């Protein structure tokens, strides 16, 4: 489970960095899929509970 949590955290961090980079480049809307981001957050919560 530790590996899964670590991988999900790295993925979430990567998505946040990509969002920040797109804002700095002048994009108004986020290029990151919000559904994917929500799924990752939910999976992290489930892994933490176990």
C-alpha cells in the first residue's frame, strides 16, 4: 500500500505542477482533466483508510 500511496502522491504532484505551468504560460482553463484529478484524490483517500 505504501508504494500505491507514493505513486498516487507523485501523480497528484505532477498534475498540480502541470496546472501551475499552464497558468504561467497564460492558459485560462486547466488542461488537466478534472475527472482524473478527482479519481486520484478519491483513490488516495481509500488507500489511506486501509
